[in-house]
C-alpha cells in the first residue's frame, strides 16, 4: 500500500477536521503530495498540494484561508487541516502522489497523478 488516508468524519458547519496521508518512502520524497475531493455527481477537483522537497504549496480558491496543507518528513505524512468547514466541502477526499511536481493549469491542479489512496469521507452538515 503506497498512500493511506485517515481523519475523515462527520462534523457540523463551522467545525474542523484534520486529514492525514501517510506515504511509503518512494511515494513521498521529491513528490507532489496532493489532496483531491469528489462529491456525488461532481468531477474530482484538486484542493491542496505540497511539493515535499521545498514545501511549495497550492490551494484551490474555494479553500484558501480555511484549509492548510503541511508535511512531516520524519513520518512521510502530509496533513490537511480543514477549518470553518461548509456543507459544500462534503466529499470523498483522496490523497495522491506524483513525481512530476504540483502541476497547475489555468489555476487548477492537474488530475493526472501516478499514485492514489483509497479515500476518506468528509461530511459536513448544516
């Protein structure tokens, strides 16, 4: 298993959750670790990403100021701290990893990643 997510759950609007993505060594070092989400009936979208070598970060406009991505190199783990959650944040959240960097096109994180986790559900009620 290369990427394992945890930390999903159900919260009320305004609440917080922290997602974790633990990677194997070859899916962590010199890689872009990203969080994507997919709600029922909607396309998968990039939420946040971090390049593990230098900590460069990307955030989707919809989560800027509310979500924070961070890394712990000693644990090969990337976190997504989600604050002030909204019902529209409800989705399955996936961790992904790719050696080609955190590619952004037209302000949107590219979906083409080599490695994917199994996903963790986040549900925000109003």
